[in-house]
C-alpha cells in the first residue's frame, strides 16, 4: 500500500530490526528513564531523601511510555526533556518530586546518545566478524586457484582467488581493530550539571566533593560503563561523535572497495554475487545478471563517507560550553550512518555467503595472458636445451608482438606458444612448454600467504567469537 509521506529507505528497505531498535523512540526514552532511575538510586545511596518506594515506582514504568502526554506537553513548552519528565511524573506521582533531581537535559540526552552509539558499534562489530568469517572460508577454499592479477585493471602477474580475498579480509580486520579500540574508549558524559561544573550537585550534597564524585561513578556503573568524560561543558565533546563516525567511514571504505572488485570480476564473468532464482537483472534485457547488491553497497558506502563530514563540522563549530546547532544535525547524521553501515554489512554477509566462482573463465583469461608473462621462463628453458639467449629473446619479442596483434586486432586466440613450438631454434616441444607455463608456477607464495594470514591473524578472532558466527541475514529487497 502506498503512502503520501516520504519514507526513509534506510528504514523501509535496508537496515535490520536490531539496529532500527537501537535508534528507536522506545529505546531512547526507556534509556532516559533508566538514567533517571540510576541517578535517583545513586542519590538515595549517598544519603538524599529518596525512598526505595519511589525508585520501585519508577522501575514499573520504564517501558510503558506515555507518548501522548509527552507530545502534548512539548507543544506547550518546546522542550523535549522536560516534557518527558512531566509524562514520567504523571505515571509516578510519588517519585515525581525527585525525577531528574539536580540534572540538566544533557544528562539524559547526551548519555543516551553515547549508549546508543555503543550498542550500535557492538552490532556492527559482530557483523564485521561474520563477513570476515565468510570471506575466510572463501579464501581457504580458493587459496590455490590461480587467477590473473590486475594493476590499473590491466593484466599483471598471477595471484590466487583466495589470496585476493585476503585483501578484503585485511581491510575489514583493520576496521575491526578500530571498532574494538573505539568501544574501549566509549564513555558517558556523566553527572555534570548545566555547564559541566556539577554546581547543582554541589548544592544537593552540601559541598561534599567525594559524594559528587561517587555519584558519577555509581551512575556510570549502573548504566554499564567504566568511564565518564573527566570534564565537559553542557555536553560531552562532540569529537566523540566524529571519532565514531570516522570508524563507520573506514568500514564504508572497505565495503566500497570490496563491492568495486566484485563488480569488476562479475563483468569479467569470473566471480558473481549470488543471483536469486526469480531475480530480474534488467526490465529490458532478460539475459542480464547485474551486481545489484554490490552496487547497493557502493551507493550506501558513498553516503556514509560523505556524511562523515557532519560530525566533524559539528565538533569544530561548537561554542564555549555548548551551542544547540549540533542537535538537529546529530538527530539525522549519527543514526543514519549507523543504519547505513548496518545495511552494508548485512548485504556483504549475504554476498560473501554465496559468491559464485567460474573457474573456466578464470583459466581462459590466464591462458590469454600467461604466455606473455612466461616468455622469460620459456627462454631459460630453451637456453638449457642449447639455444642462444640473445637470438631467442629477439625472436620471442617479435612473436609476442605478432600474437598480441592477432588477439587485439583480429579477435583471435593467443598463439604465442604455437609460434614458439614451431620454431626449431627453441628446441621445445609442446609438453615442455606446457610444463613451463603451468599457472601454479607463477603464483609465488600466494597459497602459503593465505594459510599464514588466516592462521596468524584471523582464526583466533573467529574462535573467540564462535557464538556470534553464521548469523542469518534476510534482505528486504
């Protein structure tokens, strides 16, 4: 059924339910209530006149949020936090006097932002590991399959299909390291008061510095955090948002590179993303199999990369203890970056779980190019058989030009090996030449590099995260 209002594609088409929940109203406002409870509990434990009955009353209404009351109040006051304080107070009449005691709006707003980002990063971490797991299986399976390497998208020395996929894994490994580092340094704004001086709490606790410091520690622990910002203005430093966005941007870069490679390989008919039984590649060209999922990865990745400028500009342009020009931007740029990265990783999980490899096409492309790459090896074998290197070098140069002309201008097969075999001065038969140009002889340590990389850098991560591996992803479109 259609709608007459704009629908956000990240919500309607791409992001997962678990990430959508993290940035939902229910999660946000229930977290506000949990923060108010943590604050009240801490204040009670430190001697303020707050009862367990008041705390229990608040705990009964964490999730049954009376949105209508909050919205009605916000229309009058133009203040979202005080509107929800009012709505919570209506449900908790006994606790009403002590809800939000000593706090400023940023107590719930900023601390919730940090909690949402932290939980979002945890989801992203798990999904990166699942993509790495899929690609590791792929790398192991195809570690020894020779394939043309490309530099400048021109044929270069051989590599293997599995070794190339290790390049994708390594990028994601770097992202995972950044994600885990960022998780370790996530910290709450804490209990800081209006301009970060804790003046209101200084009043509440009659100048007892130790109790104020203890309160902040208690609230952080109750919300599952070990650290708080040591100092703040009214808000935590917006550099945190920028740091988080930089991590998301790095993931987008890796995803975009991966998607580009698959799109190029699909054009070469060497590797394809999965193609559903009833999927339509083109409305006009029935034969087409477009890499639409990888194209979607690229599209969303570009969005995240460009969006990363928003928190950077916000962090740079804050005034003194705070200005409110961050709020409207944060409400859009931060959640949507998380939703986009979540979508990207779900698509990558889907794609990497079913990559299709066409070994015959890969071998065909090798056969077209390897004779040119193998000329020095052929000369060396011919010299061993009694040939003159200088004369053979000149001949093989001319034959190479002749064969290249035949391929490029006439569209025929590469006949360089045939020309060499028919020249008696090379003293080589076809079997000897075929032995020289066995593709396995041109992949260097690619196969061993795959084993070493997986063993030394990947398998320990997968072993430590067995419980989150092999998640099922169902794409909406």
